[in-house]
C-alpha cells in the first residue's frame, strides 16, 4: 500500500519537480525521510522556512523548472508567503508542500494547528489540476502520526510542461505602426534568459531609444540605443512599449500622471503595472516578438531622443569627480562584477543605482533580480538558490536588505562558494527614502522612523558563517579585492559628503 507521502511525491515528479528544499519537523518527517531516501532528486536542507522558500524561488529562477519547499505544520507554512507572492508576480513555478495535522483537528486550537488550506489565497493554485505552471502551487497534505520508515528508491522526474499561453500580436503591430507619427520609447524590465536575444534584435531592428534595467540582460549590449531615464523628465514620447517585468526606475511610476502617453506592456503575468488605463499582452516576450515577424525600422523617431545621450556624459563627469560617492563606488563595482559568471542585484537603491551609474559596455553573463513585488526580503536566499551551482557569482544588496536575511548563509555549505562575492552597500539605513521629495518636510524623529538608520558592522556576521570579509570606504580599497574558495563579503561604505554632492 502506497503512503500519502509517496503518492504526493509521485504527483510532483509527474509534474516535473525534482528539486526540493526541506525544513524538517515532526509532522513532515515522513516527507523528509522519503525524499532523503530517493536517488535522482536534488534535496537541499534549511532550518528556516522563509529563507528556504526564497532559496527554492531562486532554484526555479535558475533553471525554470519547479522547485518545492517542504514544511511542517503550523506557522511554518505561513513563513512561505513572501516568496509565494514573489513567485506569483514573476510567474515562477514555486511549490509549497506543507504537512498538516488530520482534518478533524482543523478549528480545534490544538497544538501546531492553523488553517493551512488556502492560506495563500489568490497567490497560489491549490491543486495540480488547476495549476498551469506559470506561478506558485500550494499542496497541503494532512498526515497521521505514524512510524517513519522508508527504503531507498529511485525517483523518475518527468518533463515540466506548463500550459502554453495564447496571445495575439495585432495590438503590438498597430502600436508600432502608429509610433511612426507619435514616437516610441521602449522600456525593458527583467527578461527571461530565453527572451533576451529576441528582444535585443527586435529593438535593434526598430531603431528606437531604449531604457533598459540591468536585469533585462541586454542593457550593456544596446549601444547607442540605450538612453538615460533622467533625460526624459517632462519630455515623454507619445507611446511607451514595455517589455518584460515592471521597470525599476521613477519614470515608470510617473506615467500614472501622464495619461496622454499610451502604454503597451508585453509580459508573462499579464498585469499592466499601472493603475491607469493601458494595454497588455500576456505571454512570453520572445514568443510575441517571433509571432510578430520581421520588424521594420520606425522612421527617424530615434533622433528626437538622441539628445538624451549627453546625459550619460554628465553622469560620467560626476563619477570621475566624486569617486568615493555611492554612485562612484557602484560604478566601480559594476566593472569588477563583469568578471563573474552571474550577477544578482538587490531591490531598493542598488538596482536603481546600477541602472543609472553602472558600466554600459560589457554585458553580464547572467543577471537576476526579484522584481515581482519589489520587496527587499529574501534577497540573499534567492541569490543563493539561483546561483547554487554557479562559481564566481556576485550578489549586490543594501544594508537593510541584508539585515532582513541574516540566516541566508546557512545554505553556504550546500552551494558553490568558489569566487562568490556578497556585496553590501552599507549607507546606514533605508536611504532611498531621502530621495523622495514628498518626505523632505519630515522632522528628524519622523525621518528616523522611516529610514531606520543603523550602524551595524558586518564583519562579525561574516565570521559567524565562515565568510571572508573586506571593508571598502574609498576607491583605493578595491586594490585589496581578491576572491577565493570561500564567500567574500565586501562591505562598501560610501562617503556621505561626496554622495550628497551627486
């Protein structure tokens, strides 16, 4: 007779899931024992469900196939909610497999009992039958307390076949045709690796100006098509074509106040990313572009925006004059990071500063970011999951982002550490709030309550997890930069006076 644990694992194998992150406990002991007894599966172990779920998200981000986080009952499953939300908005196949006490315990208030069924609401499918593979799945398994004993067995993982999304390209074709007269600016957010080549050649053929985020994977390859967001204040074109995830910069948010600028988004989650009226095509960006057929150059509309190019020159002058400012150190980091095999850029200020001040000449081999919900939690864990098998991996994060995920290095013993670099830009708190004009009138106490200033030194944290450590507070500090077989924490402390002049 097949156990409930074996039945559930078999169903996941049929769905293409062969990657599991387990957080052991008494209620899910049977699931954990079964997975550990299997040959042919990739099993990771973590003691903390929140970080484990983000690590599993990173695994799905890396290879595009399902990865399951396995939890025990009670609040353990609730810890997975932030990662489930991120998977929902980025359409990643994250699976939460939660063990539960038998159904008769529901609503009883007995130990380790909460309402686990449907705990993630609309953010996750609740059965394999309703799951299309384009987002998270929650499977909740009521289990009896029985003796745990499983013999070794061989797992056979089938191919992952998500539902094929249907779409039409007429609206994109009309949008491009009308752009000849009204001007088009392309804004490119995060792209799936398989979409990047199609998007790159499509934009080159169109010849239109492009604002591209670093996680698009094509920003540094665009050459003279790449323009700076800061040059478009009050000078928006008639149309904006968004490709991929919602862009990180301020310009996208400002579109809420410019309804005369028409927007068409092509993205996997089918969400416009704006509260005001706009159009959207839900599909893989590369498939839409291939369905459109050969693109034609759109007149000379690009010339209307070439005046945005000198903006980069002004930025470069400031970077040279203020080398120890936060933008200056980020620019130098962006050069060093080209030597890595992958780059993960954290949310809040890092990705915005990388877009504005990062080098623009050398593409990165692989680029990741968590841009679904724009949150700063779970970033280090996601990075470790996405690059678990990749040497020379760079992750760049803010200080509060790092403090949110201090337990992430617990996974270091299970991942590739050779050449791994964990950069923390420590500017003393949530300094992105200093850049919001509407917060400029706050008192000192009000500002502190929002910015959360801190004076933490991360050297002891690095030592706690067996990581090497390097502190850099000026450009010359990079002379001591050297990677090894252990993860290197680089704590970057910008010069506040130079940063204020930028």
